[in-house]
């Protein structure tokens, strides 16, 4: 991992202060994120379905299909801290590249 620790941010951390106005804005933001997740999830499911047949017939995975499903999961994890009211930091509505690591 060549990224410096300054650019990394833990997604699920406790924040004491919370904005009341942000709590109201969050409702509209939830709707937008939910729509994006719903559409992205349907397309990801189709990709996984195609991937299943690809593996069954050819005996190997398709990298593009795998990366698309990975992108969906990364976006889902990226917006979770906001949607579960853990932070007031708004994520992007549309998916942006995010890296998730297991320690």
C-alpha cells in the first residue's frame, strides 16, 4: 500500500458532534443514494449472473464483470457510515473509486 496514512480515512468511527440541519438534509440524500444503489445493484446482479455462466462454460472469471461487482460493494460500504448516521460527512452520490482493506 503506497498511500500515506494522511490520505486514508477510517469509514466507521464515532463522531460526538452531529448537525441537526444535516439530519434533515440526510433524508433527501438517502433517497438519492438509495436510487443509485438500487440501479447499481440490479446491474451488479445481472453481471454476477453472467459471471456465473462465464465460469461454468469457460472455467475462469471475467475481469470486467468482477470489477463491476467489486465497485458496487465498495460503493455500498462507502455510503454505509453516512446512511447509518455515524458521520455527517456526505459521500458522493455517484460511485467514486474507493479502496477497502482488511487488516
